[in-house]
C-alpha cells in the first residue's frame, strides 16, 4: 500500500464530536484512558472546527444527494456507489427502525448531505493518478451538510469523513449492530490509503495469469487453478479500487526474486554452476541472452495494457550475485564488456535495457533504491522507492538531491512484529526529517506501509495490518504537527473499534474493549 | 490452557500415511519443503507403526460404532457426540457423494471404526480430572479399525487421531471442501489440550457474573450486559469442555490484579495514601479487615459449586507493595503482628487465610510460584504454577524438592510475539531438564501455554494462538525423544492447513500455502 502525502484543505464544522463522550451514553464510551476531542476521527483532517451545537439524524428522511451545481451527477458511478455504501454503513440493519422516536427532544434535524464537485471535468470516468486532486471541504450545518470538492477523488475522501461524523450523530440516537463484510481495499479506503502497490509475484509463487505466457502461472504458481489471479480477477481488483479512488501499481520484480518465473519459462534464469558443471539450481534472470529481452518486451507489453496506472514497479532489490559469479558464460560476458568483477555493473546493464523496454510501453516506473544506488540512468519522472534503514535517513537526501521523486517505506515494514504498542513507533516517524532543501522535501511524494508475506496469509493479515497501518496513514495524510500521541491513542482506539464494528478484525492497541466486538463467524 | 504431560500408550497401524505424499495427488501435497513420514499427525502419538498396505473408505458404508464389549454404549453422551462430530468432519458436505466410485481399484475397504471402552466404569457421566486415564490404542486393519481405551477420555483422544488418519484415507479418494465453524475449545481438543485454565477476571474487568455478588460484574465489567459471563455461559463452557474431555479450572487471582473487584465491592481493596491522606486510588485486597475474609468465604463458596473441577487457581502473583506501604492502618497492622517491613509476610498472612477458606470448600488449589517462594504453608496436593524464567529453571528443582506437584508455563508465554518462527523455540524446550531425582521429575504433572490479553482479543486470538500452541502441545503430549525439528515442521505445516480447512484461521509457519485456504467470511 502506498499513501501519497497530500495536504488536502479541509474545514469541518460539527457539534457532535464532543457529544460522543457524554457520560449518559456509556455504551459508546471508548475504552481509551483519555478521549480525544476529535472523537474517533482517523486520520485527522488538516483542519477541524467544532461548534457547540448538535443535530439529529433520521434514516427515514436523511439523503445523500448531488448538489445541483455539481459536475458529477447520477451518471457518475464512483459517487453513486459511494453514496449507497455509506448510507448502508450509516443505517445498516437499523434502516428499518424509526430513529426519529429515539431522537433527543429539541435537536434540529440534519436532512441532507449535498455533494458538490466543482471542476468542469469531475474525472468521474478516469483513474486516480499521482496528481489527482483529493482535496475537499465538509461543512455540517442545519438543514444540510455540504461536501465540496474539485474532483470526485476529494468527494470520496470527504465521504468517508462524512460517514464517520454522521455516524457519531446516529449512534447517539440509536444503538444498533451493523454487520458488514468488507474487503481489504475497503479497509484501505476507510484509512485513506490511495495506492495499492501489488507485489504480485515473488520467489515462491507466480500467481499472475499471463495471457501471453500462461505457463508462468501454470507451472510457477502454488497451484495453477486455486492459487492464481486470472485476468478477470485483476480487472475486478482494479475496478474495485478505482471506485474507491485507489490506484493499483503492480510490481514485477526482476532480476532477483524470480525463482517462480523460471518454472514456466525456459532459459529465463541463470543456471548456477558447481565447479565446472551446472548445479541444477538457478539464480537471477539471465542478463546475457537476447531471449531474455525478447521475453521482457512481450511480457511488459501485456502488463502495460492490463494495468491502467501510469506507473509500473520494476523491483530491482536484493540481487544475489553468487550464481552469476559461478557461471562461466556470465564470466566471459563480464570480461567482454569490461565489467571486471563488479557484478553491480551487470545488474545495471540488465536494468538499463529493462527500463528502455518499459519506457517503450509508455509507462513510468518505480524502482527499489538499489537501482538508483548502482547508478543506473533513470528517466526524470522515475520514483525511487526507499526501503533500507530506519526512520529518517541519508538515502532520501541523496535521491532528492539527484532530483528524483521518492516514496519512503523504510520505517513502515509492518511484517516485522514485536510485543507491545509498535504503532507508536510508526506514528512518530517524520518522513521529511532529513538534510535537504525545501525543494528536495517536495520530492518526497509519499510513504508506503509494507506487509510482506513470509509469515502472513489470509488467516492473520487483517489483524496484523490494522490498526498498525492506520497509524502510518495518519502520519502520511495529516498535518506534520499532528503528533500528540495520547490524542492519537484515543482516536485510534475508537477508529479500530469502528473497523471492528464493520466486521474487520482490527487488533486492539492495549487492554480494552469495543462496544460491539468482532465475532468470528 | 494447560496440557498435562501424560504418556498414553498407543499403537497405530495404517497404510495410508505415506500414501498421502504420492505425487499424483498434488492437490494434497503439503507445501512444506520436507514432508514427514508421519503425514500431518499432530501431536505425535507415543508409538506409531506404519504398515505398507492401503484401504479405501466410503461414506455410504463407513460407521463409527460402540464395540459390543464396551462399557460405554448409546447412552454415553460424550462418545455419541464425538462420533457425530468426527463423522461430520470426515465426510462433511461430501457425505452426499458416492466415494466408492472414486476409490482406487484393488484396495480393501475399511467399513467400521469400533470403539471399545474397557473399564467397568467408563466415567462417561463424570468430569475429566487430573488423574483421568487418557490412554488408548488404535489399530487400523481390515475389515475394521479398533480403538481401545480404558475410559471415555482415552476414547476421545483416540477419536481425534482416528479422524486424522481416516481423513487422509478419504482425501486420497475424493477432494472436497469441508466448512465448519469451530470454537476455541474445539481447537483445543484438536490439539489434545485437556485443561482450560480460565483466567476469568483481572485488573481491567470483572466479567464473571456472581450470583452472590452481582455488583462485581455490574460495576466491574467492561460492560454489565455485553461483556459478562452469565451463569448460563459458564455452564455452557463447562459442558462443552466436558464433552471434549477438557477440564475447566477458573482463576480468581488475589490479592493483586484486583482493580476491577473494587468497583463493585466496597472496602475490599486497600486505600492508597498520598502523604497523610487517601489518594483516591486503591491497591491490592485489604488483608487486615475481617470483612475481606467474610467476602472471600462467601465468594469461594459460590465458586466451588459453580465449577465442578477439583481445583481452583488462586493466583497470588505480582503483588505490588507500594500501596500497602503507604497506608497507616496497614503499617500499624504490620507492627502489631511483628512483620517489620517485610510485606511478603503480610501477603503470606492473607494467602494463608485464603487457602484455609478454599480448603473448607473441599477444593484443591493451584497457586502461582510466588506463593511458594514466600513460604506460605501449602496442602500436600497443591499445584505450584511456575511462570518466571526461561526454559529449564531452578524453580522446578526447588518446588519438586519440597514435594509439590507443579505445572510449567515459563517458556510458553505465547502473547510475547516476535518476528519469525518462534514455534521452534517453544518446541525445543525440555520441561524435565532440571536438576532433580526421578521422583522429582514425576512431580511435573504438566505444562501450560499462556495467552494473556493485553494485546489480544477476538480479532487476533486465533491466528496468534495456533499453530504456536500446537507446537507446545506436541512437546507436552508426545514422547521426550520426538525432537526432529524438520519432521515437526512438515507435520505442523500440514496440521495448520488442517485447522485452516476447518475454518480456523491458524497462521502460516513460513511462506507456504494450503490446498484450501482460509476464507474470511
């Protein structure tokens, strides 16, 4: 996942945020020791203004509608879908109930959320991109709430917030159990993640079903039928993401981490030698054969048409030179090209040709930091993915001094688990805390929380990811000065209970409870 | 959870164990690098003999029946329940299919599993106890398999194994998806855990609904309605456990870890002082008031009738003396009793009176090791629970040298998570590896895997517990010389896939897959 640092202007006025903490609604009291004045908002918007008035809300009268001036009307799938979803979230099984009767006397009623997309081109039929405008403003006042955004992407982000706020309102009036089965991307959207970095193949398995080279998954996947992503699956993931304003950037990592590629594509990997004979095992992609580049040309031609995003992640990390060193043909090639014994030059030779191939497909690319470190010539719009080291680090200085945009993952490898509240560690990182000019800092276009799969699958992914990834989301989404760890604890506790309430098994931060606990079915 | 070290004699003869690994059934091939000759057996029985013959199995003809000589007949609920359950597990949704047609030609058919309980008293209507005989023998041969056990408890253990073996047989013949929603205790039984140590109250919450003192949960639980265990809940847990041969030992930990008790029972906890005035906060149970002992007498009278097991766990760990030290009344009491400044003497004073109270209810007790360390006088049948320190430790030498039976938890605190395959660490512990005579070693009656709740709730309990607790189960259940870590890896991988197949989200040991993955609903 990847969350671009984008500072969306936001003004929010609502009276119920503090009301949530009233003592007379103890079913709703968060279990946190200290409650936040922002209730359970997560991640925190850039700006919040809270007025001391309250409203009531009724399922029988409340509507989410397009404002008359909006450039996104009933034909805008993205928004119509979002309206349906958030209405369902808000009222759920409780929709059949009469809320009005339960309302507190004397409260004004909020009857509408109007959504106004202001640009002439709403981008409703497009894909979210690196430059998408996700800003919005939400004002909640009688008799209707108004969500204003230049593009649909901002309207989507604002709709999440609207839902969170309006739900608080609702919970005060009526205590109901909502049951939803949500998917991974749904949870991403709830946390405002906006790029899904899909590391879709690796050493153990090649689940991507390629139309051009079907043997790759036929022979390289864990199982050719039950453990593959078909073209239809991929399409569904992309469309599902699009409807939530999430970009999908696939990674096809080469030349290392490619053991699974070799099973379905002969001569793609380097044969390793034991003394003067092939050992029977294989190393990274073989960079000295023309057939390798023919294969990559055809393969990435397919990839460029399957994935609509402007970027592809090409990997390039952790190339082990042992096998290359053992192979006499490779040794000869190194001599012929004057590479001496510097195998990083051979790696660069490969990557350079790969980048040219991908450039010819009209895609931009992301690469792991080693490619930059090895001095490969990169296009100016390349995104360098920094993953080595701790929080703030020199690599960001170097990469941005060279003028490249960059994404930071190093401090957020969520697969590394430890006992205790490690979300605080993720939360306290300041990604721009490195030596560099203002100009350089602007080149840090985002951060990414990573969950690698060595110890993770469908059985434990969700509780391991959430709410730890929510902590990263706020660091990347909210203002740099949102750093109060106690306030964060309180909101994040409530946020995780909100996820739990929606059927997402997000784990507890510490000894605590949620009003409506997760129920394994 | 607690698993008593019990070495049950077992003879098992079956031909299909190796057959499972045949290359022509790759849907069933475990993803482990090395497969075990024991297939997916977990935990490993004391003795296994594998013959080189195979059988087939048909849902239309196969039956689980009581042998004619058995002392446990159709009126034995425990066994009849188990038969239904394992039959369902074995054939599940596939029951409607005709397996015979899919059988390999030339295989003899296995038509029956006969279960023979040999003792005159089968103990069918009793509760499992610390001395329950859980031994059994299983022989699989044509035309029927025979499970022989002195008591129903052994028959239950053997039924798990029968199911595992016979299911392997079945999977060779037909590939079907079984879907079950199993509960925690069900998974315990699958792993041969035989005692559920229910740490039912602690500082943050008092969920046990006491008939005698309903205010304890009314005011001390997270929530008085949604987060309590009612008498009916407790009864259900006990009966559900009984049907699976699992004892339920509740822990009511005092005098420390009692913050939640104080909310619903005035004057029970010690008022802490700040200088010469009460600070408003409270410490451990107040040991100097007669009302405290009156309360405990009534409370444990109820507990002794609610929980049928012969033992109650009385806690006694981690008593913080700070509050006692601050209180002038306590100081005076210390002086009057000549305790000087040694507050462990005050703790012993309290515990001694508590033990007398519990003894009067005709229950035996378990206590955490601090109680023993502080020199409290204990009944000879007291079980001392060792939790401090690493794997082998001196505490076991001391406790057993004093003649007490003991349970070891120290190396198996599963709530302490870390990156990587920590199951190996749990697996490699040898609990009897301490200085002591053979007589002393016999006093180590079991071990316990602990999952404390600071960072765990329904969202992440199951994947965090399994299969790491399965590793502990084999260490405690199987023979001391079962130590091959590669063999264990292979079987444990397959065992965890079996749990996954039953709908239990048991996490992966390492990069791998299961033929039928967990599907979050």
